[in-house]
């Protein structure tokens, strides 16, 4: 039979182990937001089956919105996590690159006519071309970072500044409009399936990346380069190539997010599309407890962090916070969470729990 002392020891031991886990912070943040909404307005969790504008029965509610729009961020968090871990920096050109990839998709589908009655190419072809465009943008950033040793934020500042102008130039500064109903499925709902399609796309990306990390050495190499580039080079790795490939992978993630973005409205607004989404992607990585200086990473924690960021944004909208003030509220909350998730804070908490456990053992 367990005594009270044994139970206390087990709880203390569990807390000590949990303190060192990266995923603790996004889980704690998720629970905090969940409890807040439960107390403030339980209707936040209401999910209903409604009919959308296309006449299809779909699920609706705040939780469905989080799954829907959080999926875009989760896809970007996958690539951003690898870039951060390998290079010790972040790609701030993600939003602008989404504009480029989205513009490419619409250009291929529309051809020379910005408002065609029929698609000028299969959607899969347009998506593959967008993937190439995203990879080229990623390769450009990767060459600057890995080849020319430019700090990632400075290197990606080029596309951050010029990307949306390039996107507008691709379509001759016109705003293409796709009338094909099938194109809207990627950013909306597939008839007969009440769950938003972006969630399934994100799930597919997560499964693919999980398999890549499990059955290849990509994750190990990325962490090795991020922890100690010189040591990894002495062990036969090519740090420059590994950094380069992470930017290319992020470019593919950007192309997937771009397909979802332009599919939602069957068009594009070059100056607004994916505005500031790169900041949310970086915050998702930080909220996942990953060190922004590179090294070890937890992909699952980053993905969960992405949904937590969307949970926060949806909560703020729910309580009628003005759109221009949401960034300020989000920044305050995220700063607190990021500080709590900082390695030094986690280590101090872990040391505190060990100290308390030692005192109980001595007592």
C-alpha cells in the first residue's frame, strides 16, 4: 500500500520529468485558454451542422474555425521548425512567398485570361508549379544563409520586401478570379465531408513529415548542425547543404499553404494575403518550447503551438476585440508564454522541483 510520502514523491518526480519536456508549454497554454472560454462562455464549444453557401451540410463553430485556419499555420510551423533548428534563425519572407506561390497557381489556372470560364490547366499541375516556385524561393534564401553566411532574418528580408511586388507582376497586376467550384474545395469543404479540407491537408503534411523524421536521418542531422555546426562538419556532415534543404522544405510548406489561401476566395489580394503569418509561424515554434537559436526541436510541440496561436486569435475575435488591437493582445500573451517556455526558466523550474524532492527525502 502506498503512503502519502510515496504519493508526494511520485508527484514530485513526475513534475520534475515534465518540466524538461518541450510540449509542456503549449499544452499548458491550451488548457488555460480552454478553461477561460469554458468559464467566460461555454457556448464557445458549441458545434452545429449547418448548410453553407454551396448547399452542403458542414460543421460550424469556433472549434471548427480553429481546426480550419490553424491548419495553415501548422503546415508552415513544420518548415519553420526545421529552418529554426538548423540555421538558428527564422524566415520572415513566408507571407510574401505565399503571395508568390498563390499568384503562380492562379496564373497557371487562368492562363492569359484573368477571369476564364474554364480552368486552363489541371489544379494538380498548378500546384506542382507553385511547389517549384516555393522551392526556388526557399533555395534563394537557403543559398544566402548557407552559402553566403548571411543571418537568416537579414537574408529573407529581401523576399519579405519584394515578394508581394513579384506576385503582382506574375499576373500583370491583375486580380485573377477562378469560377470553377472544384477549386474552392481545397480551402473550404468537399461535398459530403463536413470537416474543413485544410485540416485533412495539414494532417497529411504532418504524417509525411513524421515518416520522414522517423525513417530518415534528417531530424538528427538538423539538430546536429543546429547544436554545433563545426562538430557536425568534423563528423562528415555538410552543414551548408542541410541548412539549404530546410529552406527548400519550408518552400514546399509555403506552396501548400498558398493553395489553401487562394482556394478560400478563388482569387488573391497581393498586399493582404497571409499578412504577418510569418510572425505567427515563428511564435508557434517558440511556443512549442523550441530554442530560436537552433538545435534540438520538437515538431509535435510546434504543430500544437500553431493551433494554440489560432485558439488565442479565435478567442479574441469571439470577445469582439478590434482587429487592429488583436496583435497587441496576442503579443502580450505570447511574450508571457515564450518567457515561460525559455530553456533557462524550464531549467530553474526543474532545479526547483529536484530541490523540493531532495528536501522531502531528507525530511
